[in-house]
C-alpha cells in the first residue's frame, strides 16, 4: 500500500513538473492567432515583389538568423545590420539591435515590412497591397476569421502584425545542453566547456552583459566607441539614430548568446566572421587578457547553448500544408 | 515580346563584355534563350546546358508546380520556374544567376546543400553565385521567389 502511494506521488510530481510545458505546447498548436502568424511569417506576399518573407532572413535551422553579414532588401537595397536571432524575443523589453521604445513585436514587425532605413520588404506606401493579396486567398480569409472573430476576420496591417507577434512569442529556446545540465544540477560534459563556463561567469565576466538565462541584459552598451561604423555605405550610429541623443551614439543592445554557435557572423554589422573574432573584438576593461586557449574554452561553453529542439521543432517551421 | 527578349539578350551581352570575368565565368558573355517549365511534365523543353549561359523566361509563381517545395517559394507576385540539367561527373558546381531568385538543385527528391554564396563581379550583371557539391546525374534546377520575369543563368564546374 505504501509502495503504491509512493508510485502515485511520483506520477503526480511528474505531472506537476511537466504540465506547464505540455499546456504551453497545446496552446501553441491550437491558438488561431499563432497559426495565422506562422503562415504569415513564411509568406513572401508581405514584401513588395513577393521575394521576401520574414523567414527569408530568419531561418529556423540557423536559430532564426541567416548566415549573411547583412541581408539585402527585396528591391536589392543594402542591408544595414546583421539579422538578430528571434530566440526568446518576447522576453526582451528592447527589440532589435538599437531601439528602446517599441511597444512590442507587432510594432517592431513594421520596421522590416515598411521601414525605409534600410528598405527591407519594401512595403512603405503599399501597405494596402498586403491586405489585398491575402484577401484573394480563401484559406487566409478563414485563418483571419478564426484568429480575429471579434473583428470579423478583417485583414489589415494591424491584424497581420498582431498575428506575427503571437507566433514570435512562441519562439522559446530553453532546452540547450546547458539548460539540461542546469536543471539536472550536473556539470557540462567536457573539461573545456567547464573551464569556459567558469571564465564566462567569473574571470572574464561575460555574464555582466550576457546575463543568464537570456544571455543578454537587454541593455545598450558602447563596445567600440572609437569606430564610426560604416558598412555598404550606410552609417550606423546605433541607439542615437532613434533617440537623437549624442550620448547614445554607438550604443547597441547586448545580443543574446543562445544558439550563438549557429548565428554567425557576429556583431551588429556582422563584421566578426567567427566567435573567436567576436570575443576578441570586445574592448573591455576586465583586468584580464584572454589567451587563445581561454577564448577557445569560452567557445566550447557557448556551444552548449545550442538548442537543437528549437531549431528542429516543426511548430516553428514552415507549415507543411500550404494556405491556398 | 520577341523584341523585348532580343533587347534583353543584347544588353546583357554588351554589359558582360565590359567586365573582365574569371575564366570559369567566360560563358556568361554569350546567352541563348530557354523558357522555364511550369511542372515536371514540361522539363524536356527546359534543359540547361553545362557551361552555357542562358537567358531564361520565368513564370508567375502561382502557376508553378515545383518538383520539391522550395524553402522560399515566393509570393503570388513573384516569378520562378523549373529546368533540367545534366551533371556529367561529380564535383563542385557553381550556379551563376542574374537575379536573387532562390535556387534549389534537386535529385531523387532531395535538394543539394550549398557550400558557398557570393555576389558577382561588379558590373557583370551577376547578382549571385552559389556553389554545390554534386554527383553525376540529371538534376532539376528550381528557381523561386524571383523579382523578374526573366533572368540569366549559368551552371559551371569549378572543381
């Protein structure tokens, strides 16, 4: 009898532990706004000439980055900044590399869709075309009706961006090897990664800005104050381009290091091709010069932040059934 | 339509001649016209020849039935098309393209993985170059999410 009770307790504990995850997964698959947002995320009709979807730059297999230094826009305008990961993007107050007053992901999505600095999807002045294109598709009419019943399924730029926000909020990455070991209170599997972890959190103080668990402090820092950043003829002053305050010049938000091994190249302008270069590029006063060996140890630690579940989860991928 | 194509061919040829291209891209200087297939059934009339540059006519995306679903299929206002090309021996091949269309090289239902991406030399008319390790065989070359109804393409062996 006591043994049976123990068994029931164990099952109950397991259910309590895993219930939130299961609940969140079922919400993901059944929420009509998330479903619509996922279709829209992979739909190139959100760009002026139908060549570019959100997913063109944010590829799941690359942790929602794209592997290019910067990505040209739909009309071949030069890109300005390196594509940032979307992992845990809903957990950030500050969105993009250098903006501090966006109200949320819906407003942020307007920057690539109709922004002009740089021109990405090229829809500035053509916003109505999005609703026109989607309205011609019976499948989208149904998806919008399900997602926005209170608005009678109206297709507008506002409902499009709200749906995109709903999908992006599901992009949670918290199952890397590092997370698994933390949860199990076990050490990382290799001596090199363990040494890198110690450097990251203690000697090299990387954690000061790349603060766990997001591996970003969601704050703006001036890492290269001596450089005027010019790439592809585009001047990038960072946060001061938004605030118009000279004190914010060359300030950029700390990027998350989750899945960083997949999100090359690095830096806001993609100017660091490798993690080694990116670490060396930090001009910080930590009273410790990192040796080549130590940098490689930090890289070994950073590799443990790769979340294979996140980059393969079909719920984040392109829908297998087309919306036609 | 014929006049537009001729003007396009002529301008591309003239454009390319102004630029010193690497030896492996010499074929880019002379183009012959090939119309894209809308589906696998039409592939016999849409063959590309290795080391020969082609000026290709593309098709509005909703009319195309791709052999394998492209990662970036493009929206309803974009262009794409399907072609066939014979790869005679294993090696590294480069697909050279006049626009930024998404490229898939498909054999036995699987798309080859690219190993390098580059832009073309300045003023060459080359927008992108993508390298693939390929085995010998017949490949389906799919272009998708293109901005234009025509472009130029060259497939050449580089290693």
